[in-house]
C-alpha cells in the first residue's frame, strides 16, 4: 500500500505530512513517559521483523499480492505510540533506501500505515479484549480483528487521499481499495496471530510489556 | 542468557529475509487497483535510487541480491528503532539521583 510520488497532489501531501508530524510529536512525548528499559530492544526487534516480513508478499485472489503492514502487531506488543515510531522507522527506511513509497508521499504513507493503522489496531484490540477473556484466546481473537481492521482502514485512508488528489474518482477507488484489502487483511490477521501465539508459547512475558 | 533474548529476535527477523526470494511478484493491492483503474501511469520515478525494488545492485544472483537487500534493511531498521527507543525511554530513576 506504499503510495509512490505522483499519486497524491501537493495539498494532500502537505496535509498528511502535518498530520503525521503532529501525531509523531505526540507519540514521542508518550513514549518518553511510558517506554520501559526492557521495551527498548523489543522496539528494535519489532522494527526488524516488520521490515523483513513486509518483503514477503503473499498471493491473494486474482493475480494480486499483499504483505504484512505490522502496525497492529507492534501496537499489541508495545502500545500505539511506540508502535507509531516503529512503523515510521520502517516506512522512512523503505522510502529513503529502497525507493518503496515516494518522498513527497511519505507523509501520507506514515499517516495511513503508521498513525491510522496503529490507532485503529489499538482501539480495536483494547475494546475487543475487554469484551472477550483476558487469556491467550482473547488476545488471539482481538489480535486477528485488530490486524484486519488496521489494514482495511489504512486502505480507506489511502483511497480518500487518492480521491481528494483527483488521481481517481472516489466511487471507483474507494470500493476497489477496500475490497482487495479486506482479503489482504486476512493475511495480516493470520501473521499477527501466528506471532502472538509464538510469543505466548516462548516468551509470554513479552506479551505483558504493553503500557495501558 | 536471558538478557540477550533480543539477539534471538533479531536472528529470527534476519532468517525471515531468507524467504524473501520466494515472495509473490504479483502487484500488491494498491498497484493492482492503480493498474485496473488506469492511474498507474501517474507514478513518478524516485529522484535517486539506492537499493531499488529490494535488489542490492551489483550482485549477479537476484535471489542473493534480494536477501542481501533484506539484511541491510532489517539491520538499519533495527538500529533506528532501537536507537529511538534508547533515546526516548523513561528515565525517572536516573533523574532522581
């Protein structure tokens, strides 16, 4: 879902840069208050894993592929604020070194896949987990739904940016982006749950580091 | 041993890059929509290229070049995210001294 340059116009690029910058400034403040000693290396490991996993495109229907975003996973393990910093690290490296996602469009990509995806992942996960049980079953179900919802809403945000930029009509791009990411989101949910289950089996303590 | 758990985590991430040559080459969700809806031509080339398309330049074997690109990116992101965390972590204990 990395937007290349040319897909968003200058006003949309500027607005999303400002929105992302403001969100990250707040994320820095919250991380400064909340991040514990033990979470520092987990931030590095999460970023490394998400970058590597994003390279593994998996096929979905009709000659289309998708890959993990990882925002929900980072958020479930470290909270939305550290999650945003991790996702932004990944997106900045992808744009600057790998030419994946444009430089003008970087603000939009951070807004969609870092800010929106982490916040949606956070609220979906915390609300659902409260409804379900506190154990690993609740974590797995909430994690799947949060991961799926984070991808679909990031895709909707992306579609809105393309429509406002006049790159494509809203009635065309919104249903198309939503539909394909409803499928890709299932892959996101499965990978997220697999990692959570792996951690529950090997390092259950890492699942409890998350700030409230 | 336990305090070095993050080394195991980093090794898992690096191991994941070994699978990268097996990734699907099909267009992703946004690329597919851009092709189908006729706006993929709007995409502009990057002003410079470092490691474009996750293939390390100058390496003959594409699978190896992809894995090497993945290792470079994984290590850079690890350092960046770890550094951000180290810089921003709360320091109540040290402030009280």
